[in-house]
């Protein structure tokens, strides 16, 4: 114990030892400062005496950790250093730190500041998102005040009811236009006009039910029988006079009887006249039902307009050469008859044909261009001067030697087919262009210049 207390006192190095955080030591250790360690010899002697005086116990250990066997003292422990037990600590001593207390509410203020900053950032993001959706390109860092306009003195929907410029005139009955002749409020009810939906016009009509020959004959027989019964009922009631008998050469003897036997020649002449009269009535009835040229033209125009109302379709054709005048005439004539609009751009390299119209007319014109016209044929022009007004050699069916050009490689290809909202051309026309710039300029008027680039790259 004496050696242990000496080591503790040397480590403390103060007259009054204290623990960490300036807390006093245990009362049992407070007298360490008044005790002075004895010399090495005294300590050793005392330790030896205590070891000698202590009874020997088998397996006992001394202070240095060496075992004491059979009551005999063992040799000193080679791993124990006596100098290190009394050596004083050197170097920088550890100084305890003092406690630092924060003021009340410090971290509450910091938390409130962080929450305000987070709310401000969230508001900026929300405003930026709303601005991006509205398409407003403004500087978000600059604060701006948006002033709401003041309401007008008199709203536009009340101008027809008040004879004034402000709502103060409402209190004056003489300035109200409710029962006046020019008032917008009347005792009549205005019903809106029912318009036909646009999508109903584009719908395909219901297909009729097809009948076989026997079914058609049966329906016709039943209809004629019902009409005959109705006519017989009217004749019995006296509403309609009975028709004269229909005499033919086959039923002559059965219908006329004795009169045919007495004078067969007169009866035969009578029958021939009735047959001729019935034939003339049949021809007159057909002529009366036949439409005139103006009526037929109006009917065709009405059908073509009805077809165009179903939707405008567009076709674009690329023709290698239009040197044959018959080909140009067929292109123009059929487009005019089918009420198609568009243009034909003729170029030395190739020609471009653009047509637009209803689905029925477009389908007929498509068959004309791809099937009916024989593009490899070439024919002599009937009127060379009229056939080639511009005088271009590439538009003539003959070459410089007067021979017909070889059209075996001539062909027509469909490069585009689609629909559009309305017509881009008012009528059918044609244009001769020597350069690509002229062709693009002609098509740019109808916003179809992209078809020229498509035709050039189409192989």
C-alpha cells in the first residue's frame, strides 16, 4: 500500500490531488499529499519484512506477481522494473476543458430561420413552375408587383340594358332599357339552329342488303299483287274507272270473241293501233323522266360536292415525261370532269402532278394515272403549234430529226397519298418551269414545295 500510494502521489504532483472536472478525491485518498515516500532501501526492507512475516501459502503471489511456492521466496521478476514505479510523468499535462453553456432559445431561432429559408425556396420553385407553364419568360430574381385592373364602370353585358355609362343609372327607371322597343330582352324565345355534326358527314353510309334473283322476284311479285288488289278495290267502289282490256295479237280471239270472227281485218288493225299507242306512251314517259343537260350537270356537281364534303384527299404523281400531248390532255380533261383541283408542273427532268378532291373522284383519277393511260405510247401531235406553245423541245413528241421520241422508259409513280383539311388550289392549272427555283416558287404559293424535294429524291 505504501508503494502504491507513493506512485499515485508522484503521478498527481500536487499538495492536494483532485479528480477530473475539478471534483475532489475520495476521503480515503485526501492524505496522499502529507505522506512522503521513504527511501528505496527502506521500502525494500519493509517489503522484505512483510514478505518474511507473512505466512507462506502454496500457490501465493507476491507484489511483483512472482509465485511463492512452499513458503520460499522466489527470484525477482525479470519483467518488473522498479525504476518505472517511482518515475515521475514528463511532458505536457492534460488540462480539463471548461463547460460552455449556450443561451436560451439559440437553437430555436436557428431552426426558425432554416424553416423560413425552406419556405422561401419552396415558394420560388412554385412560382417558377407556374411561370414556365404559362410561358412567361421573365427574370425571376426581380420582384414585380402585378396590379389588378379596377372593374369597369359598366360591364359589356349590361350595356344593352342601361342607358348610361355607370351603374348609378340603374336606380333611375327612366334610364333602363328593359321594356323599351330596342331592348335586348323580349318576350320571345330564341331557339338555336340545330347544326348537323361534322363527323356524321364523314361516316360511311350503311350498305344495302343484297338479295338473290329469287328473292328479288318474290318481292316484286308481292308488291305487284298488293297494287293490283288496291286498284281492284277502288274500281269496285267506283273511285276509278275500269281500264280497257289490253288486247294483243296473242289474246285477240279470247278477248274480242265474235267481233274478231266477223271482221278479222278491222280487229287486227285496231289491235295494231293500240300496240303503237302503248309504245308511244312508254317512250314519252321515259323522255319525261330523262334529265336535261343542265339538270344532269347540276346533279353531277351536287354529287361531287357531297363527295368533297366527306374529306379532301391529295395525290402526288411523278411522271418521267409529258412530251405526248394526249397524256397532257387526259390529265387536264379528267381533272376537270371529276371536279378536282391542283396543278401540273412540267420540268425538263420530270413532271409533277398534284390533285385534290373527294374520295370518289380521287379514286377514279388514281386508276386513270396508274392503269388506264399507257405512258409508253407516243403519237404525232395534231396541231404542233398549239401542242407546244412555249416552244420547248423537251415538250415536243418529236426529236430534232422529226422522228417520234422513244417513250419506252416513261412511267408514272404515286409518291404521296393522304388527306388534308381544305383545298390548297382553287382550280386546275399547269405551269412550265425551266429550273428548280421556278418549280419551287409555283408550289410554295400552295405551301407544297416540299413535294418537289420528295419527287427529286424518289427513285
